[in-house]
C-alpha cells in the first residue's frame, strides 16, 4: 500500500472530506490531473464512515463517468478488496466488476449499463 492509502485523514471534518471528493470529481473532464486522487479521497470518506446524500450523488457521478470512459486511464489497485469499488474503476469500465459487490444505489446504475452493451 502506498503512503497515501495508509494515512487516515483525520484532520478534516466530514464536510471538508466530501467537498474534497466533489472537487476531484468536478475536475474529471480535464484529464489525469486531480482525478488521479479520486480513489484516495473516496477511501478517506469510507474510513470516516461518511455515507450521506452528497456522497451517494458523487458516487453515482463517478460510476457514470467511469462507464462512459472518462476514468479509463486509472489503474486498479489489486491490493485493495473488491468491496472497495473506488479502487477498481478499470473493472467497472470494462464491465467485469461483480455487480453484487456494489452498494445498491450504484448497482442498479451499473446493471443498467451492462444491459446496454
């Protein structure tokens, strides 16, 4: 695991963590820059146990962008468990991620895209 993965970001409030996650997602169209930090930002949210309507909305955007190819350059982190979907965006992009491991609010979106292909 890289240094960033081991470090728990306990200096930021839950609201700040969600804002950071959102800012990375909003930068997705510009390429590899800030979006490279997306998995670690999502990991920090997970570590803090944050799952609210904003995180759900942002997670849905990540899945949609991934399925449309905007994040196809991110590399999966095989050292991370599959249940942490944000480390496995390549599998999601290639539609090889096990749908049953996604939270329900993302599973339906993912399955809808699987039916299209």
